[in-house]
């Protein structure tokens, strides 16, 4: 262990090198890092100066680990980009006396039933929602709400257990799917929500809040697939997105309604015929490398901004770029064994617009489509590109997708390419 004379930033969870490694890397460029996670860090050597192993979903365990780190180092702040560690992180920040959100606000974010209540109280445009524990209750709620409805666990993330139901006869199967997801969710909320389906394109607004003042930084336009499930398979960030002025007031109103005072927020909404309406507010950097996309498009460093706010400093919100970035997440054509995976195009000087080609699955490994598959088994990899226009970004993704060879041997024995 290296002892730093400078105060450390404690990062709680979120050290997965695939999806969150860039967050730690960018925060570590400004602050010495200590990590609290469920296992010893596997990031680049020297990136983390000290660590404690603890259950990052358990507030008492996180506080004990944080106090152990504070006994060895001065602490500047505490941050997380792990949805399930929001409440424990808030508890630790309060215990150490560093900037942070209240545990009550983070509970309100994590428990979507509480979120809906607060949105209603503060007249934030959202969705009708009813919390239920049984299929009978779900049926009654769906009939009151009117089809289509959405079933979702009260305190999960990553679209786990979320399903659209278009008719009464679909409800028993959908209930089994949502209830199974609800059985594995975090402790901040329980049961299943039956919600009004919000029609229209899905977006998120990436925000920063400091001392209760919220600034919207960027709009992320989302590509959702595998209906009736809500699997996010692509995102595009346009530094000059004309939606930003329109959706900013709704995003700010939602953040304030939940009592959030500090940090980064990933505010999900749908652009319905009646205007923008909130799906949920995640009080952390969005997943699927959205922080990377915002950086490529605008020059804004979301992990550094999150770290600065956590340490009580004024973040730099100066835009240094004005372009478009996009990610396309690659899924298999069928469930089975991946037998071939080849892309004859690679990042390099001749393609400065191709920023990442990342592979998650190798030939010979099992791949499983949603809803049976999860983030670990469904996704084969992704492309990250930039362009001068959104259409040009999609054209570049199309070029990559067309050049990609994927072959899967389904369990039936019939190959699919």
C-alpha cells in the first residue's frame, strides 16, 4: 500500500474494467484513488493506491471499509457509478463529512415507487404507476391503467425484469418474468410496478448537480430492441442536439423532486405526444460507455466532473468539442455457441473516426439472446465511432456491421450467420 499525502477519492464499486474502467482511469488522472469493492482491484497496476474488500450493497460494510481507509489516509470525497451502491455511498459520505447526497434522496432514486410518488407530488411529467405483490394485484392495476402497460421491479437496473404487456392474456407470462427479476433486486425497494406505457423515442439527459443546482450537459438518443423487452443496443450523443433546451427543464425538475443535491445524473425519459415524460433518474454516470460518448462529442469529462463535485470542487464544464459520437452494441443472431467472429476493419490512423472495437465473447463461448441472456452472455462486443452528423455516425456503424461476420451454432444444430 502506498500512502498519499494528498487526500484520496474513495470509489465505491463500479471498478469493472469493461464498462467502468474508464471512469476510474479518468478520475485517477486528477485524484489519488482508494477503492471499496467486493474483491481486490484488477485495474491497471498503480491506478488504485489502497483498497478495502466489502459488500458494496451493504451500507454498514461500506461505512466500515471507508472508516478503515480514512484511518490510513486523508479523504477528499466519495463517489460511485454503481447503481446498487448509491445508498451505501451516501451513508459513507455522511459519516466522513464529505459532499454527497442524502441517503433519503438515494433511496428515492433506487425505489422507483418512491420516485413516482415524488414526481407526482412535484408535478413532474411521468407515468401512472402502481406497486403490486401478486398477479391478481397486477391484473387489477393493469385494467385500471389501461393496456399497454409496463411491468418492472421496483429497484433494479439495466432493464432487468422490465417487460411491455399489450393485452390481458399476456399478463401471467409477463408477471413471471418481472417477479423473477424482482426477487433479485436491491434492498431499497420491493415488489413489481405496473406502469403506464410511455410511447415515443427514448432518450437520457446527462446532468451534473452541485449544491442543489442542476446543469444539463448532453442528450443521449437510445436504440431499444428485443420487444416486448427494453434492451438498449445503441446510443448517440450530439453535442449540438436541438432537444437539449426542450428536455432540460423536465430533467432538472425530476432531479430536484428527488432531493438530489450533488453529482452526476442519468435522467431517462420518453418523448411522448404530450411532451417529455420521465422514466427514471439514475444518480450516477449512465452505463454502456455513455460517459465516453459525452467526452468524445463535447469534451466534457463526466468521471472527472463527478470526482470534482464529490471532493467539493467546482467542475470544469467547458465544452472543447462539438461533434457526434455513437456506440453500437453487438448481439448474436441467435442463442448458441459463437463459432466465428471477424471484423476486417480496425481502429488506426486511416480511420480516426473509429475509436473502439471491443470484444466481450470469443469463438467457442455460449451467447444467449435476451430475455434469457444478461449483459455477460448476450453481448458480443461494441463499436464506438464519431462523425460530423448523426446520419454519418449511423452510416459508419452500418459499414462496420455489414463487414462483421458472426456465426452461431444454435442448440438445435442449425447454424445461423
